[in-house]
C-alpha cells in the first residue's frame, strides 16, 4: 500500500513542477515538455532516475520525465554494446513503441475528430 502513496507523491510533484513552469515561468507547453524530458535525461545520466523508479514505481515511469530517462538509458546501454552507432540505435530501440503509438493514435483521432489548423 505504501508504494501507491509514494507513486502518488512523486508523480504529483513532477506534475507540480510542470504546472509551475506553466504558471510561474510562463513557459509554453512545448517548452515545459522539453524541459521535463531533458530533466529526466539528466537525472538518468547521473544515475538518479533508476533509484527514483525503484522508489516510486509508476509515479516516476508514467510522467514525461521517464521519456528522457528511456532515451538516455537506451543510448547508454547500446553504446556499451555497439559503440558510437549504438547511441542512435539504443534511443530508437527503447522508445520506438511509444513514438509509433503516438503517431498511430494521433492519426486515428484526426479521422474521428475535426483537427484545427
């Protein structure tokens, strides 16, 4: 039961940081999202994001910061195995399912709803 509490707290704190970037720093949604992805990547680069996942579970894997974590984690793992080429292949290997799903579901949503623009 305790894991649910910490998942809620950590996930909520990440969302609070995002909301503060919107309201206080007046960042656009794109800048806020990029900032959170880069923050997750930096935390993983220093080896701090995996312990956060172990501690908070879904509270750390569901927010957008985990995408940055996945990018760096995949790049570093494949760089050790395949060298310089592994950096690129590792990024796409780990994140391709999520990126593909976003493209497919975005396309399907555009067929059902009238996109603005």
